[in-house]
């Protein structure tokens, strides 16, 4: 009979251990679901931020292109006026502003930057 009592105690202990393990497992699942939700939220936020940064980069690239075109047109108009003689006679290619603008445009790959070499 002592053996039966010992078996019953072991069975009861195992049942308590199974119940405790099930409780821990259930708690882990709750935390896992919450963690997955948090990670999905963080991923969605990161994607939204990346999309916004990409949109800003595209807008900046468009602004740079417009500015480059305007600077090229202004430079050619200015140099053309001076070279026509209508505004006096001097070499605009020696002016620091023309040199600086041509250098800036050259760094952007503009053809207007090379006009001074040909002009």
C-alpha cells in the first residue's frame, strides 16, 4: 500500500508539474503574441519612415535638377551678354563667381560647366 501511495504522490506531483508547464507555456504564448505585434508595429513604422525619406530624397533630387538647370541657363546668359560686348569688354571666365559656378555645375555633371573651355 505504501507503494500505491508513493505512486499516487508521484502522479499528483507530475500533474502539478504539467499544470505549471502549461501555465508557463500559455504565458509565453501571450508574451510571444505581444512581441510579434510589437515587432510588426516597429516594422511598419520603419517602412513608413523609409518611404518618407525616399520621397524627400526624390524631391531633393528634383530640386537639385531644377537648380542646376537654372544655374546653367543663367551662367550661359551672363557669359553671353559679356562676350557680346554690350556690357563692356572683359573675360567673364576669370571672374570668381563664374569659376565657382562652373565648378559647382561640373560636380553635378552639367554641360554648362564645360562651356568655358569651349567658349
